[in-house]
């Protein structure tokens, strides 16, 4: 018996009857020889951790564009926080921790530079539209490994696609990530907003904090416990009605006070115009794209609008700024 087989046997003996067992995966689009050590969802987690798109997340905006200071969240630190929350919930409910972690680590791979402001401008510019959850799936299916993709299992790709608010994941592990994403970003965005002096903890509406908690630590603890207590030994992942209502209303309050119109978002318009310039430039001169993107057009017959969108979506904030300066900002020169 291989190590993988013994680990799959342990899953059968220990995990909840509602968990997704590694040996029962619907599989990959391209059949592969099974690993002798790692179950399939663990392999997916490892592939995501080692891919280029994951590394680029460290230089992509979460909410605050170009903040001064090292302690504001990036898309990478957000992803790691989601993964940790998802693992805590999955382990407590005896769900498949590796599947939850793989989905969490991959859920934002397709996010653009400059956060949701970058996503909204690409959605406006690209004729087929743009949504980061769809792009995350495209990254793992098509764009990684020079057009070969990561060949992930169907369950991981389903969880990535359906982590959005309106999504309906096919596994309970995917449902865990969907809620963990919201818990993470509401709480760390509050933490970052307080650090940015946009508001103070005492400014948060008491009608929500009296239910959720009066600090980031307390809110995380309360919300995670609520999900575990209301989902234990059940075929669903849910929050109590009062907790879910308070979370949604606090999220709406955050949209009004942080995500829209705050001082930290004042650079958004500049970032969007910059991405628009880059999009139009590469649309007119696709030969300026890196070879791997040109090969996607040649080999897969992809539309140039889609490929230009792929290239810009994959940029980090800093790389997008550098390319804009290189293409559009005059440089000093001197006579010989």
C-alpha cells in the first residue's frame, strides 16, 4: 500500500460523511498517474502554491492603492488569511482540509492589478466582459505553464469559480471557502481602514458589532465559531440568521465608508485610466505582447481582446506602472 492510499484510507475513517474524499474526485481533464505520496487535492494545493500567478499576488492591491507602510494587506496576504480560516473551519467540521485549502489558495489567482477597480475597468473594456472568479479558472486551466494549465481536479476548479457571493459550490469545502473569503476581507479591511485612520473601531455601528464583536480578533472568533456550531454534522455550511444579517449589513456599511469614496481610494481613477491606456496600446500592437501570449493566439485561436485582457490582468500593480511609464512617459535625454 502506498502512502497516498493509506492517507485516503484515513480520510474514509475520519472525515465527515459529507466531506469530499480525495479518492472520489471527479478527476482532471487530462488523466495523470496518481502520486504515490499525496492525495489528489493535496497535489492541487501544491501546484497552486508553486505557480507564477500565486507569486504575483504579493504585489497586487487588495483594497488600498499604493499605501505607505508595510502592514496593509495585499492580494497574497488576503489569500493566506482566507486559507487559514477555511482550514480551521474544515478541520473542525471534519471536512477535507486539503481541498478547502487548495480552493482558498487559488480563488483570487485571476485578480487584476489595483483590486476591484482594475477588475471593473477590464470588464468595461473587454468585449466579452471580465470577472476575476472566471479569470482565476482561466489561469489554472489555460494560462499557467505556458498555455498548458495546472490540470487541477474538477472540485478545486468548481470551488474557485463559485467563491463569489452568488456562487453555489458543489462541495461543502467550496462553501467553506466562500464564507471564509467574506469573513477575511470584511475583518482585514476594517483593520486596514483603522490603520489608515479612515475611521476608528468605535465608529463601527454598534448594531453590528454588538453581535459580531468589538475587535477584529473578537469578530473572527465569533464568526468562525458560529459557522462551526451551525454546520456541525449537517450537509450544509451556514451561519445563524442573526450573524449572517449583521455580517451582510456591516459589509454594506464598509462599501459606503471604505470601498467607495474614501481617501484611500482617490487614486482609483488614475489606475483605471492607466490600464485603459495599456489595453488600447496592446490591442493596436499585439506584437508587443510577450511570446507566450502570442502563442496562445496562434495555437488556440484566441481573440486578441481576450489575450490582451489576460496579459493586463496578470500584471502586478508595480509592473503595470512600469509598463505605463516605459510606453507613455517621456524620458530625459542628453546630446552626445
